[in-house]
C-alpha cells in the first residue's frame, strides 16, 4: 500500500469510528498534538490542541447537545500528506428540535502515520439556523 493509500485508509478509519461511536478507534488515528480547527461561525469554533481538547470542546458537545449527529464522508481525496473529505453533516439540535443538513470539506494533514491537523469548512449559516429558537 502506498503512503497516499495509507493516508486515505487512516481517514476512513476515523470516519468509521465516528459512525459507530467508537471513540477509542477515532482517537487512535490522531497524533498526540493534533491541531483540530472548527470553522468560525460553527457552534464549537476554535482550534484545539491534542485529542483530549478536541473531545472536551467538540465531541462531548456533539454527543450531548444533538440527536443523530453525523459527519458522513462521501469522497476521500488524498495527495502526498493531505487527505480531503467531501461530505455532509446532519442532526437535530436538542435545544430547538431543529434538524439540519450541511455540506462539509475536511482537510487533514498526516504526519508519521497519524492525523496531525484538521480544518473544517462548512456552511455555518445552515448550522446556525438549527440553533435558533
């Protein structure tokens, strides 16, 4: 398997872990110093360093504030140390009962066989509508 194929497989494992709720599998794909960046305008915007920071700032909130929240990659594109995921988010925000579906682009950088950076791109206006009472 080439490095590019390994990088794509690494991202695929992460999304499979998210889909099944297997947090240890998700965390096993990440570098100890991963830089996780949620888009400005997203409910959990910011850059978080390390898997534990991402879990606390993003994953716990997704699990407790949303029903059926999903991040579904429809296509993974890899080149050198970069993997790009094209897909969509969906879920229902519990506080308002409103659902949404929004496209995303995730850009991952791989270093030493681990996901080292994550940058989220999405239509935050669509997500914000689900948050509004």
